[in-house]
C-alpha cells in the first residue's frame, strides 16, 4: 500500500487534534481494519460505508447527466475530497443518496433513492433512471453524509413518435487544459440547450502547444491512477462543471483520452503494453462520464457507439472511430500514428475501416431504418477530403478520414443510396471550423452532395493559421467555410424545415472571463444537402 495513502488514512482515523490516548486506540483500530481489508480483499466490493463523514467536501468534480432516452437518463457524480491525489477516499464502498425533482428548488421530489459509490470505480456513481416522463426537465443532486452536491438540470428525450418543434444542442471537442480557459463551457451553460454533444479530446494526455495559461499537474498518464488524476484536474474546472450541470450530454472519445494518434491496439510509439494503457484510460473515461453502464469497459474494450432519438425530429448516431480502426497507412519508420503522404497504396485498400466491420454494419442498418427528419452522424474528425498540397498532386494526413478513403466512400455511397433524411455530419479533432459538402467522390465535380458537414472548432486547443485555412479552401472546393482562429463551440437549432448552425467564438481563450460572439451562422434546408445561406 502506498505510504502516502497510509499516512492519509492515519490522519483521518486519528486527527492530531484528538487526545493522545484516543489517538493510539484509533490508530490500532485503523491497523486492524486495514489488516481485515487485506484479508477480505475479495469481498471489498461488498463492504459499504453507509454513514460517511468527510474531512473536506467530497463533490469536488461536480455532477453530470447523459444518455437521454424518452423514459430515462443517467445521473453521475464522483466522491473525491482530494481529487488530484487519487480522490482521498477510504477503501470502502460508500452509500449515497440522490434526488430527482421536477423543480429547481427540489420542492417536488419525483424520485429518490440510494446508490453505491464503488471503490473499484474510483467512487464514481451512476444512477440509471427509467420510467420517467419524456421531453421533461428534471433537477437532480446527491447527498453523502452531511455533504450535498451541486444540483444539475437534465432533460429526457421526447417520445419516439413525438412531433416536436425544435431541438437545441451544442457540440464541442478538444479542450487542452494548458492552452486556454474553459470560458466556452460557461457560455454553453447559458445557452438554454436541450443537449450537449462532446466529440472527443475531453482530456489531453500530453502537454503541447505554446503560451500555456495553466499547467497539467503531472506528466502523461499511463496507469489508472494517473488517468483518474488527469480527469479530476479537468473536471475540477468550474466552467466545465457548469456545462455538465445545465443539460444532458452525449459523449464519444477521440485519441487524446488515451494517447495521441493511437489506432485500435497500436500506440503512436508502438508501446508493447499499449492495451494495458488503453484499458486504464477507457476505465477512467467511463468513471468520469455520464454514460450508461453498457459502456463499462471489459479490459481494453468498451462499447461506446449507440444511437439516440429525439422524437421524429432527430436521431444521433454517436460513433467510435478509434477503438476498431485499421492501423495507420504508411506510417513513419518505426512509428505508429499519423503521417502526411502523397503516394501510399496501402491508404487506398478497400478493406481499411474507420469503425470496424460490426460498427459499419450497425450504422448502415441504422441509416436504412431511420425515420427521423434530421440524422446527425456524431463522430470525431473532419470527414471531407483535405488535400494539403497546393496545385497538382495531392497529399493527405493519415489520422483523419483521408487515411481511410474507401471506408468514407462506403459510408457516403450508403447515404446516397439509402437516402436517410437530412444527413448532418458533425466532428471535431482538427481545431478548426470547417463547413463542407460531402460527396462520394471528392475528385469528381459531378459527384452529388449527399450530406452536410460541420466540423466544430475547439474549446481551447490551438488551430491552424489563417494562411493554412485559406490555402485549404482554395485547394478543396467542397470546403465552403474555414476558420482556424476562433475557439468555442457550435450551437445548433434543428427545426422541421431547417437547421441553423452558429459558430460561437470566444474573444480570447486566454481569459477565463472572455466574452463570446457569433462568428458565422449557416442554414441547411430540409431536403437539400449543403448549406444554403450564411450570415
Ligand atoms: Fe484535439
Ligand atoms: Ca493539390
């Protein structure tokens, strides 16, 4: 057992303020219970602390909700009185209580119960509610001992056949902690949204970029304890807590939740123990996100992709393009991860998949069956082809969809044939706002526009220069708008006849109190792929 942790337990069992004779007895009791906990380790998950007392406030990481269904929602919190040092919890499981109310003041309690914060899951708590009313706002909070969490607001999805007028959501990605403040989250929390969709790079495992405004408090994580501490650092941010507390989230991951540019079981640095690292990272992700328990990792595997319906107005297909993808084509010598290539036959191989066969088949089936007016494909990165070479010839970055052109053509041809109503692709990853026409063959001017793409900027992560953006716009005519200068998020309002997407842009990501404005607004009309108006 870690000596620091032992010292901490001793401090808790016998605080220095305790009279000496009592301290000795308390320490002996602690030693006995520790010995018992070693002997009873296999039973540890059954031992529960029902009347917890904390030396400091345990709800330091806020609350969250997610995975909204017409009759249910997932509520989340984690007990972590010392969030940056493993949580600071005793080895027991802890029982806590929760309340769900129909009003902000918790006068009308709709549901209440108790739940276990399991030591094995870093004392995180997941309450999966069912039997709720559709399309309804609820408020929730948790109680452990004397401590009460912040309260969160959440909303169930509309009933499957409900003819709803509109859905308002924001989508965001890429929040490198060191490169800026999370002011975008504070503004998101004030937008009056039904839903927030986060498309990956929720944490960054590595320190990079210039002109940091703050620092990671540790080096890159490899094991479970280190990933937990990294999530705790990010989730300690009050603006991030505010956006979690204002609406339910749908989440998926990209690479930095584990390691830059990993693909499936292969690390960028070809680490032979990478699957152990991935297992630790996936578990920490699950412990900190309002995901349903179907996403509980089994070793290095976790089932994240799923679809979510919002009445007959919108269906979201939330995808996982990291866990099952083919390894990068034509990597640099003795490396995994991305490369920029001109000639690379491997890149074009038809069997290369971004989602893996099972997820591809599932998505195809979903697109064939959906009856929603708007179909949102929520994935990680820019889908449109992105030729990086000026003039004749082409060069491509292999970590994005350009590394998997056959899989992209399969998906866009499926969309062309299956004709799901109003396909919208949303993404992140590239730290730049791009709005694109998606076509089965980007090199053929006659290829039809089959879907509209909005790739959202980043919460903080540094993007390309305007010069690079202008060059890409000139080289890739299907890219119709680009903005690499502004950090923020995309705000979307879906109605039956049109969808409006606004780029919400911070004045200055380096200031926690930054103002936000709308840098551009795009309108997509029902029945017509590609935006028709921009203001
Ligand atoms: Fe990123
Ligand atoms: Ca070119």
